[in-house]
């Protein structure tokens, strides 16, 4: 006996919908990471300039300035490091969808 498994249009449409949803989630993840890291990176020079403008030499909190600088710098590299990780983890389905 030969068992025939034919894909119905409904199955293809459902698989297409899941692939598009996965692609959309991946794009949203990358955009959210970019916005978050960019906001932190942009906050760094603003905070440092505000410190220069509003505080005298005696009032400066060097520990706060150091952490502002470190956070702003690391967020830039965090974005650069995590984008490839997101793409590597999620790209197989995207690649398969694009080649169909």
C-alpha cells in the first residue's frame, strides 16, 4: 500500500504565516536591541555635558561619571555583539523562507 502525503494549501499557508511571524519577531528583536543600546549610548555624552555644565569641580561625582562612561561605551559593543547572535540563532528559518 502506498501512502500519499500531499501538502494542502492550508498547511502551506499556515507554515508561511509562522515563517513570517518568526521573521517579524526577529526584526523586532534587532530593532529593540538597537533602540535600547543607542539610547544608552546617546545618554552618555548628554550626561557628561550636563555634569560639566551644572556642577563645579568640587561637586563632581567621579564614580558616577565613570559608570556613565562605561555603560555608554559597553552598550555600543553589546549591540554589536548581540545582533550577530540573534541572527545566527534565528537565521535558518529566515533563510529557508527567503529561498522558497
